[in-house]
C-alpha cells in the first residue's frame, strides 16, 4: 500500500546538519504513522523519531532529542528528518518507515512498522 524512498544522506563534518527526505507513494499515506530508524554496522536497528498520522505529535529517542526534528507534509506525501549538531555516533544507514496499519500508533517499536525504504547513508566525520 505504501512505498518509501529516502534521500538526502551524505558525508558531513561533526557539528554540521543534514535534512533527510522520504517520498511516499500510496493513496492512504496520510493515514499512517511514520518513523525514522537507523542501523550502524554490527549494531541493531535503532529508533530515531516518529510522528503521528496527523503530524501533530513527534517522538524522539533520547540520543537525538533537541538535535533532530521530524516533520511531514501529507499534501506532498513527504516525511523529513532535520538533523543538526551531528555527531560521529549518528553515522548509520537511515530508514524511513510507515506503520503497519492505518491510523496506528507513532511507536518506537520496530515491529509496529510494516513498510520500509531502502535507506540512505549518513556519515559524520570527526
């Protein structure tokens, strides 16, 4: 029902900023909670941020709170992750995800997402 494609990753120096974008296709995009997850080599997939289907509430991992901002534009079928004050530990492949069911919870649990993008690499140099 939902297809996702991430973009905006790249190489950035510590302290810099990047804005990731997730383009979604599907008739019912606006009814899905959305999230961003990341995975570094040799590590488990980690929750980063999530946003409700209405876009009214965002939720963040403690490690990125105050530095990252998730937003969505349902009219454009887009989700964004603004990343500021980047650190070397932010280096990972970042994946956009959509909830597994319409009007679901904006969750930090990877199991509550059923649609995933291919990912975009973010590398922060120190």
